């Protein structure tokens, strides 16, 4: 209960900071639209400014603290405001974008974590010098290149040069959205390149972390005793080394999901993938304050809840913590 209260306070504090930062960003959307209206319709600036406020349904003359109180009240009621650019409820846009981001991040994180854990424990068990060297080279290359650069290279290779995979959008226009095999297969095909971009840049981190944990566990007395008893290598790897090595990785898994969720704008904007990151980038470009606040709000909630979930999972999976 105490951790839940701390999480709620953290979310509230982060929302307040986020709101104040966004409201003090340079570039007022009303002034920008008013200048365009005055230029195109040949109106005086005062009339253009009043028209811009009515079109956007946003009044920057209201004091910031009053706007903050109104926003927090709306959040408590489930109302995140109306987008200035799309003229739709922000909650509707968030709920529409969330599944696409969750699809790509869940698949990529599951793949990178699974492959990294299995590869790391295998390298630690074999203790081959060339495997460690190959892992270090992989990490040096893909760990130093930003994921959006890797995504750009994947688009150039597989979409532009070879023409094997699509590079834009969540699905093709010729398929009918719905629960049918053609649509599902098309969605998976469009998600391959974004998943690959995340996978290639994160799998080495999981491998290195699992290798370090496994090497530590392999030096424990109970592993030596299990080997002396004549237990099979598979049982030792799975029940003794693997289970104890993966526990510290669980916390990192949940936290990594939260931070990958927050770092999705560049990838999604590059692939024109209509997720949270894509709409956040559009909101920043258009100075759509309500939409910007809504997308940051869902990111804050996911990051905080990911940390809370990590603690709960670790307590469930670790018998010693359950006994305490």
C-alpha cells in the first residue's frame, strides 16, 4: 500500500512538472494560427487572434495555475482535453495509439530479453574466448549507434534496396482492418522492421547482463555441489544457474519497457507508425499542448507502473523475499 501511494504521488508530481514545462514552451499555437489567419484572410491581428482562439478552443490568457487546476480536474474525471490539431478527444487518440506502441515494444522486448538471456547463460557456461570477443564487438557496434540510425539503415536495406519489407505505416491500404488472417499477417509484416531496430540495439545488453550474473552463480558452492552429485548439465543450467541468474534481470526488464516506451518517438516517426511516439512528435511539431500533455501523461504512468510491477515480480519470483 505504501509503494502504491508513493507511485501515485510520483505520477502527480511528474504530471505537474510536465504541464508547467509544456505551458512555458516557446511558440504559442494561438499566435501562430493568428499570424497565418491575418496573412491569408487580410484581417487585423486582434480579430485574427480572437478567431484563432475560437478555432483552437484554447485561451492562453487564462492564468497558468488555473489551467493546471482545470487540467488535473479533467484527469481525475478521465478527460484529457481536446487536440488542437486533430479536433478529437485526446483520450481517444491515446487509446488508438497505445495498442500499436504496445505491439512493437512487447514483441521486441520479449525477443531481445529471451535471446539475450539464453545467449548469455550459454556464453557463461561454455567460457569460450571467441564468444566473448564476438559479444563485445556486437555491443561496441550496435550499442554506440542510436536505434533510429539502425532503423534508417534497415529501411534502406530491406525496404528500398531489396524491397522485401514495407517501410511505412502499420498496415497496407488494400487490407481490411479486423480480426482476419490477412490483416494480422499484414500488421506483423509491417512491424518487422521496427521490432528489428529495437532488437538489434538492445539484445547485447541483456546478453552481457545475463553472462555476468551466470558467471557469478557458477562460482557458488551449490553449483559445485550439484556438479559433484552428478546432475545433468541441463538440470544445473535450468534449475540452478538459470533460475538464480535471471532474477536480477526481472527488475531491469520492467524498467526497460518503461524507458523504451518513452523513447519511441523517433522510431515511430521514422516508420510513420501511429503509436504514442508518433503522435507525440506530431503534437510537439504543431504545438498541440493538450495532445502533448496526453501522450506524456501515458508515458509517465507506464514508466512508474513498470517500476512498481518490477518490484512485485521480483518479490514473487524470489522465495527469500516472500518469506520476509
